[in-house]
C-alpha cells in the first residue's frame, strides 16, 4: 500500500516523545508499505534538513513546511470573540494546505494517516483531492490534557481561559472524529472514549511501538534518579516543579547520597538557572538511551497530560524502575507493583522511594518485569502487524 503520513512536527530525528512515536510508526509502516512524509516544521524544532540522511530521504521522501504555531496575544484575544478552537487555528496555514493539495494531485495514496487532531483541519482538502482512506493516529485525547491543566490552575483567570480552550477543543474533537475512516488510538482508554463519542468507523488500540535493543552494559548508580522530557510541554514542567516543590527536600534530607538528574530540550530559565543540592540539570541530550543507561529510577509523577508516555516505554525496555502516578501510567498495560510503581501523594511517593533505595533486588525485579512487558506488548514488529491489518480491513 502507498501511505501518506501527515505530521504536526518533524518526526526524525526524534526530539521528544511525540516525534519518536511518529518515527517509530513510520519505520513500522515502511516494512511492506511505501510511505511518504509531509511534516510541519514549527518554531519549537528549528529543523535543519541536513539532519535527514540519504537513507531516510530515499525511504520516506520527506517534505516540510515551516509554520509559526506560537501563541500570539493578539490572535488569542481575537479568537475569544469566535467559537473556534485556538489550538486548531494555530496549526492551519494556507501554504501547508497548498503543498498537501499539490502532492495529492501528483500522487495516489491508499491510506492517508493524520498524526494528531491538530492536522485534522486539512481533512476537507484531502477528501476533495483523494479517494484514500483517512486514518487519525490519536496520540492523546487532546482536550483532556487542557482540561486537566485548567483543573490544576490556581489563578482564576487562567483557570477560566484554559477551561474555555479545553471546551472548544472538545467540541471540535468530537465533531471531526466522525469524519475519519478509522481511528488508531494509542491507549485502550482513548479508544473507549472515541467509541463513546459516537464514532462508528473502526477504532483500534494501536500503542506506541519500540525496537527492542539490548540492555546497555553499564554500571548502574543505584542512587541516581532521573527525569527526561521536552520542557516546552507544560505537563513535563509541572511534573518537575511538583518534585522540586513537594518531594525533593524531604527525600534529600533522608537520602543525601541520592542525585536527581533532569534532561530535556527547551528548558525554561528557571530550570537552567536552578541551584539545588543533589539536583543536576543536564538539558538536551543527543541520546536518551545513553542518558538513562547508568541511572536506576525514572521519577515522573504526572498530574496532567494524557495518552501514553513514550519515555516510560523506553525506560522500561532498559529495565529501569518507573515511579509515577495513575495519570502517568495511563495506557501502559502493566500492573502496579509488578511492572511499575504508583503513588499519588508525597507520603506515598516517599515510601516507595525509600523502599527502592534500600532494596536493589526489588528494583531489579521491577525493571526485569518492565522489559518483559515491553517486549510482549510494545515491540514495533507487533505494532506494524496490527496497523497493517487495520489498513487491509479498510
């Protein structure tokens, strides 16, 4: 089959969980299918085409169109006087639509896969120019992320504004879902939501996949905790803030030998200038696997966001112990106490950390179970087979 993958960010080289999820899917689909990529090049990535090597160009024939998706005060104010979703408006450009239209006139595709609801604004031109089946790859229930952010906002005006954004995005999301030929949801919970929203087209749970690699042979520092994630995504910043504001001083007083390593691109100034005992700010790293290799525990208590945490799957594949919340573990087909560890409060998180730091056999067991789970449920070859079956059915 011939597939056009339309992405809301550059998928390769991966810079964050979202781009990694898209790239892994590109690779999976290319095993037996012909894939072309059209991607938005946003200000967040500042992408240079030289990073696309010859093999990648030959395999995917990638194209990119620059789009300024930044939040602009004037545009946001004007949007308040409409009933449109500002999130969706930010990802629409006539230039991108024109290039997409030209591609569809020049080439025939069997499947057009839209990566996230943010590129759904181009569905009308796709329907006009192509007879291909259109599949939404739903990385999250997007409005739920903003609803959770609104619920966590302490400022009244911010709460009201985020609630408005979430509600408008929900209306758009619920309406546009019915226009796809199929939806590939990244978590079972997301798939259930889409069905409950009245979607009659096929809705299939197809999670993030990963190429299983050998566990890196390196000395593990049992006292090294870590967090890694793109810091221009609000839930990641919130997670780090929660750890530093509520948990870290208590943990460091009890275990002064423990070091918390924080990595990620687009770090805000408050992170880069942070000066806290036992906290190491690394910033962007070229290889997430290398950063994780000598560390023991991924500490990531999420209270907002949605979908599936790609970095969790990466860490689990390398036998790391993941400590998170129920929101953080959403979409991962594992069990608390066996494949990862859950806590919702500071005392609960402290108790788990204390147990892990005193019992390396326990963390080794959790890590081994985690890798087995990833190999069984999230191997990219299995994901490719499931996705191929969906395409064939369409």
